[in-house]
C-alpha cells in the first residue's frame, strides 16, 4: 500500500463520525484522480465493526482494536498510526479538523517529521499531489497550497466534501500494531460533559443561528423556539460565544464549526467573513436583520429586513400551525 492516501478516522459510540465518512469519501476521490490505493484507519474499541460501516464509502479499512483506558484518545491513535505508516509507507494522510483530529495531526507531525497543511476547505489532486484550499487572515484570503515533499498530512475541515457511499465497498482488515514510540504517560483524570442538542451541530439539517442582534443570553429564547419548531439546532457567532451568551459548542465560523445544513437561518448576524467561511456552503440561507446593507445580504438566498423579535415568533407559530 506504498504511496497510498489514508484517511485517519474517529469512532464515537461505536460508529465512524460524519467527518470520518467525509474523509473516506475524499480519500477515494483523490485515489481515483491519482490512480493511487486508498485506505482508512480506525483505532479504538469496536474498530472492526465501525470499519464495516466506513468501508461502504469505498476505501479498505485498517481496524486496530485497542482500549485507550485512561489515556487521551489522540495519543493512542497517533502512536499506532505512526507505526502503521512506517510499516506500510503511505504518502498522504487526511485527518479531520476535530478537537482530537488536530491533536492526532500534531502528534503525527512530531513522530513522522512530515509537513502539515491545515484548515483545508477543499482538496483536489494536482500534478504536485494534493492541492489544498485554505482560508487565511481570518477568512479574508483563500490560498492553494501543495507539499514540497512527496508526503504530508492534510487537516480537513468538516463539510469540505459530502460523504457518499461507493458503488463497491472496501474490505476490513484487522490489524495488530504496537507503537514504535510510546509518548509520555498522560492520563485523563476528569471529564466534563456539556449538555448539547441530540444532533451534533455539524450533522444538523436545519440550523437557526443568532448573532449580536439577539441582544443577550435571553435573546436566544426565540432562536431556540424556532429551531425546535423546525426540528433543528441552535448555532451562534464567535462574538456572542466570547460574550458568554451561549456555549462554544454552538460556535460556527473560522474558529468554530463548519456546517452544511439544508437550511440555515441567520438571526441578527451581520455576516462577517469569519462567520461566512463556516456556513457558506449551506443549502438555503435565510437572513433576518434590521440592516438591509449587512454583509450577509450579499450571499443569503433570502434577506428579511426587520426586527428578529417580531419575525421569529411569528415564523415559529406559522411552522407549528402548519405541522399541526
């Protein structure tokens, strides 16, 4: 499998995450364009069972069954992926821009001494290998970058590609591998669980997001009511998260989550570039704002000019009445 493109995945509750499925799809697309073999790597409990689900997206899956115990998940994954890389010599690794994924990529860079391209919003194959589209300077510029060497690690943002099943599923190979280098023994001594929506914001088909226009923490009440009526989840801008009006798990944008819902309702959001880069690929964007000249009007599919505290409750009532 030398010279291959590998997707390094994550397992949550016994299944590959949505971002992992996206990485597997992207690896397959790059492999087809470059005529290179592809694979996905899953490390953790139930890796083989999760691998069977991931194989539906095309790549063969290397499943490493291991219980992290009290150790950080990223360290357990990176140690074993590094050992597999030395053994099988792939050329490029795709890692998701999740919290654990970023840690995995950083550890792999140190263990393998490979270059890393971060914050990939799009990846395609070029005559110099993977060409990675990245937003820089707070989203004000978009760059196209490749590796100087014939190997490297790409950190891919969520929703950079749509996860798709393949005409033919890949095979799952159970792999036993011991870390060539064991990292310093760091143990997790405490975990804090934050209450969140039933559906992770990255996987929601409907998002109702609030910005500074909601006025304060209590202003999110009308946002939540509409999200509940639509069967969606609540999103937010960095400004309101920084102000403490809502938790970071809801933050969308350059320093938050990248989302791709079918419907995105932006209430009281100006549409600064830092927020735009996290939601601009949404199916339909509806903006509600007092300012008709707000930047979001330039890329919204529908712009409603008015007071969100008058519009959202009426919209919520209309949705509930229609659903009976």
